[in-house]
């Protein structure tokens, strides 16, 4: 082996993991070994890359170019491994973040579905309660040839929701004074609620002319459908003197 390809007692430290740093360092070593600086050819030559990791020692008499190529390849392999690990970590972080976001979306959808179900259940219960309070008709009370005011009011108290009875009673008192046969001589309005015409109460029962319970049932349905409740009807009545 020619003298230009050998170095006695030369060590190379500090090849950086990055290929560019490794090549620069190796280049410096090759220049010394080729005799570019004869003043240092006979002594130990130390090539140091600042802040680099020690990769290997080059023994005396080694082919510097071949060893430099091996070290450069080693640095490339390590850099590639580092890049691959970084990509895996980034992919794992992205996967975790996506999973957490999907979990939050599912939880939000479940909460919304639960709230919707609760609203529907509350509405259903309210409708059932309203239907129960307004569906009581003449069949729930014994048929009589006549009814007193107290008897009619007792019927209404059983048929009208407790929190709506005062409003219902106020309307009936103003309209008919609780007389289920009351007739307006000019308009023909009839019954407890002064339905106009009175025959519209037939939707609640064929005995609408003689059965206060039928008239109360019709009046509840009318107030609920048009004003939302007897109290809604009473509020309108107070502002307009009719409903």
C-alpha cells in the first residue's frame, strides 16, 4: 500500500450522525492522508467535528477512504432509522388524536340523542296527562235529568288539571254562570262555554245539550287546541272579553 493511502497513528473522532457532517470530516482526514499538509503527516492527526457523537476509531494503517465510506454509510443508516422512528411517532400521535376526537364526537352525539329522547318523553307524558284530563266524558259520571251548579263544578274539578281549574272556572263563570243550558238569545251560543254554534260540541258527544260533562270535555279540548291551556284561554279572555 502506497504512503499516500496510509496514516500512522491517526484517529478520527466526531463523525456526526448527519451525512453532510460525516463527509466534511472524512474529507479533512483524506486531505491529510494524501500529503496536502506535510508538516503534520508524520505525527498523529486529530480531526474533530464539534458537538458530534463518536462513531469509530480508525486504526493506524487503515485505508482511510474505505473506512470513511463505511462510517458515512453507518451515519446514513442511523439518520434513516431516526427519520423512520420520528414518522412512526408522528403517525401514532395523529392516530391517538383522531381516536380521541372520534370519541368526543360519539359522546356528544349520545348526549344529544339522550336529551332528545328525554324531551320526547316529557312531551309524550304531557300529552297523555292532557288527554287523560280532557278525555273524561259523560260515561264517567251518572246520567241525570238535571244538574246543580255544585254538581257541575264537582265534575269540572275531576276533569280539569288542578293547576288549570281556576282559569277554567273563571271563563265558565263569565260565559254561563255554570248553567249548562244557558242560551244567548241573539247569537244562539249555548252551554257552559257558550259554544257558537252549540252543535259544534257534538264532537265530544251526542248528548252535548243535556250533559255538562260532555260540554266540559269539549271546552277543555277547545282551550287546549286554541290557547294551549285553560289559563292561556283565560289570559286571552281578560284582554278581549271573549275567547
